[in-house]
C-alpha cells in the first residue's frame, strides 16, 4: 500500500530564513510525487511535481524539491521564506500516467515570524 | 487555465436533510474527478473517484448510499450528502484530472456544517 509521511506537524521559521519540509513515501511502483500548499479555508495549489528526469525540481513561488530514491524522500525547500508562505503544505504520491488518486501526507503547518 | 470551481463554498443544514455540492472544471474537460474529505487540521482523505458516464468508485469505508456521486458531463460532478448528520460536517474538496494530463487540479472546497 502506498503511504506518505510528513514527520513535522508544525514548523516555525523567521522571514528570510531557509526552509526544508520533509516527506517520505512508500510506493510499490514508480511514484509520481507532488507538493501542494493550502491556505486556511482554501483548496490546494500545486507547487511542483516529479515523475522522472532531473531529481531537483523547480516549482512556483521559489520552491524546489529533491527526489532521493535511496531515501524514499521528496523534501521541499525554499532558500528564503516570505511571510506569505505561511500555510499548510501537503506531500502526495500517485501513480504515473493519467491523473490517478493521490495519497496525501498529514501535512506540515508552516508559521513565519517577522 | 485548469480552473476548478465548487459550489457552494459554505453550507449549513439541519440534520436529516440532503446537501448537493457541485464541482466544475471551467476551462477544460475532466474525464476523472475525485472527491476528498478533510477534517480540521488533518489531511485529505479520498472518498471516491468518478469517471464521466460511469459509476463512481468508492474508497473502503465510504458509504456509497450516503455520499452519492454523479459525473454526468465532462465538466461537472456532484456529491450529494444524503440524510446528513453532524458527523458529516467537514471540508469537502474536489479535484479534476484533465484529459491527457497526469495532474489533478483542486477546487476551493466546500465547508459543510450539519446542525
């Protein structure tokens, strides 16, 4: 069965500091990995995705993620956090190909202090 | 492009009534739509997958007679919560997969409160 683990429930960083959100996955086939962001009371916005190719993926809003097969990880990073980045971040895994059902992690809530 | 809308954004109903939530893909055709449920401060749990013109596939533990899903066209899927009870109160989010794409696009969600 597929699963996603986000070990950090809540992270607080200062504005301008770097950020890394952890994500580990378990999947029986080639995974399709996603990072989504959710602002309070809102739907999900896709930050970036990975299926194949370069293991360092660039996304929107200055985010990037690195796929490490040996560690079954897909950590999200940002070099300098802005106060507007405060939100809930979800890592998800799905089957490659046409849009298939996703399994989400439990999410990491990011708080940014000024 | 790839915008998904949901209506209503918020609904309050009395226990025992039924509520219909619409999910529309505004600028693309969606052969597959997904319905998720999210409890406060928790992750999204997939409820069902609906394909246009066929019956929805429900996840284990989801009552198909309580959560009726209809995907009548390539741009519209509906979720009807029948005989709603307070424990059905939740945030319901739909997503749509564009034909030929492997990315899901999410709607803004519907907050259901059952009194």
